[in-house]
């Protein structure tokens, strides 16, 4: 189903049973897989590839228990030229995927998120709301990127890394702040970063480390709790 208000460019290939809602714009030479759903107002650039069963431009929802209620609408999802999005991915409204971004199968990206040029969001990774991701960042398979987080350019995050932003675990008496990972830092697989910690430029966090305090630029931290190696 293609809404009459949608604007579709040249040489666009649509799979079977694709749904394109109102006011969607799609550039030239785009490929969209079977059963993909492109929600209203979504903006897709040229040479973008979208996998099967993917949902683009989903509106955020909530229940009464949620401490922070999401925006009812938010800005449209914008996907710039040459991006690649895998199958079964879900990407919300109010997201910007810059040129050349790669999003793996089954990944999810919540609202109010920006992802810089040529960055990678790995298979089954979760990126929560109010998060900024720089350019040429690699977030590998199964990572949990919490809300209110900032990841600068050229950061590497290994598989199954977990981050958090709520120091008091649902008490509601603390300003949410996820980790801040500075340019060029590297985070090992299965590492855990607690709320508000700052990982300095080009710092290295070892596999399985639990980081409870800031790590200075260029330092290596390992263990639980994380400690800086001499």
C-alpha cells in the first residue's frame, strides 16, 4: 500500500506488501525489502537499503508508570543517503541517521537520537532515547546504549556492552545521565558503564569491567569495580 501523498524517486525497488504512509519521501535508487513499513512523514535519501520486515518512523508510546513521557509526535525520521538498515529493525520518529550509517538486523533506535556519518549500530543492539552518537562509531552486536548518553566520534564498543543512566533505579529523585564516551575510546565486550561516568579520549575499558568512576584520557581500566592499570 502506497499513500497518494508519498513522493518516490527514480529506480526505487519495493518488495512485496510494503506499506508507505502519508507524506513519506524516498530518494532515488532505494531498495526496500518485503513487508517493510514506512510510517508517516519519514524522509529517506538516495541509495538507501532497507531490509525485510523493518519498521521506520514508529511513534513512541508509554504507560502511566513511565517516569518520563515521550513526545506524542516528534520530528520525522530522517535517513540520509547511502544508509543500510537490516531486517526486523525498528527505528522511531525524531531520529537522524547520517550518510552511510549501517543498522544491523533486529536493532532498535528510540526517539530523539542522532547517529553520525558512517557509524555502525550492530545486530540486535538497542539505542535508547535522548542519545547522541558521533561519526565512525562502532557499536557491536547486542549492546545496550541507555538514554541520555553521549558517544563521540570514532568510539568502539564491543559486543554486549551495557550502560545505565538511573543511579537510584526507578526512585525518580535523580537527574538521568548516561555515560559520556569521549573520542576514540574503546570499550571491551560485556563491559558495564554506570550512570554519569566519563570515559576519556582514547581510554580503553577491558572486557567485563564494571566502571563506577570516570576514567582519564589514554588510561586502561579493568576489573570489577574498574581500576586503572599502572
